[in-house]
C-alpha cells in the first residue's frame, strides 16, 4: 500500500506504473475539485492543506511530495505529532539544495549549500525526515521535470517559448515517466535509503531544448535573447542564478534504474509521438 502526501504530477505518473494487483494507492490533495476528479480514477483521496488530521493506512509506504513551508515539511510535522510510522518514507526534494556549482557536477554525496529561501526550506524538510526515520528516509533530489503537458513542446505551441541565452548555463532534467520508474524501483527495495538523484544523462542549455522542440514541430525557433537584456520575473531570474550538472550513478547501481529518456532529445520525441 502506498500513501502519497501530495498526489501531483509525478505521483500520479507513479500510480500508472504500479501493478494494480499489488499496490493500492491513496493520498492527499489540497482542493475538493481535484479530489473529486481523482476519486473517479479509483483513488482514495483526502483533502489536506498541511494542517489538521489526516488518515493514513497502517503499514503503508509513504511518498511525500508536498512543498515545505517556513517550518519545514507539513507531513513531517504531522507524523511527529501523530506518532505515526511507515513501512518506508520517500521524500521528493530538489537538486537546488546544492546551490550554484558554476557548471560543476553534484553527486549524491555532495554537500548541500542552499542559496535560495526555497532551497533552505527543502534542506530543513530533508533533515526533519532524517531525524524522524533515524536516517532511513529515501531523499530523492530532482532537477527540472518535464513530460506530457509540461514540456518545451507546449511552450513552443503556445507562443510562450523564449530562447534566453546565458553563456555556460546548463542544467539537468528528468522526464516524469523516468521519475515514476525510479520511485517504483525504490518501492521494490524498502531497505534502500539515503540520497538518490533521478535525472537524465545530458545536462544541456535551455535554449537548445527550445530550439529542438521547435524543430520537431516544424517551426522556426524563437529569436535568441541575451540574459542581461531579458526582462525576467524574480522567479524566472532565480532559475538562471544556479548552474550545475547532476549525476545519477547511485540510482543506477543501487536500484538497477536507467532513464528511458537519457536526454531531452529522446524525451521530447516520445512526447510528440504519443500526441503530447
């Protein structure tokens, strides 16, 4: 049995990968409308905004995707207050906890150096789960997530795509289907714990991804804009503040996982071929 604190994009993809005869999936969402939609798909859903009680089946494996707040992870606070325990805990975090590495590589053993408030909250949440589980939590640090409905193809089609060029800027990515496959592999190995990266094998500049998406759609790529000349929101600007590459060796060696989409090239092609 799997209980998900935060039935969102990645968790719902995992639900599709788990054998129905072996796994029952339930969890939380923040709104009644989404709960109603998911219940029609056969999921047992509770509305939970991060405070108050939540009913978690005994002996379930936990997947935690809810974002942290100023006090860390809401699910960790609930677990401490309720005295609840799990068969295993998997916490989805971000590679943003490493901060800016000027294009260098972050391994699963690299020290964290959070530089944004969001990343500092993630480190706080990670540490809460480490304390609660006596180190037995699986912390999955994810880079930029893309997939059907959330890819450069959608941005190009909508006319929202921009090619903002910052020399030397690269980052790692992960197709949502590869996240699901990695999480499924972890559920088959409840004894595995520690830090894992689920990411592709080819960190790349964002403008390369946009240009390739345009090529696949038979459209001219958007004009390139220098980073310093681009008018970006604070959130968008923070996206370019950190540059790093991320390894995935531990997931490969410990879980037998391999990305089905080792780069954005295979990933975007597959999304387009499936009608996305």
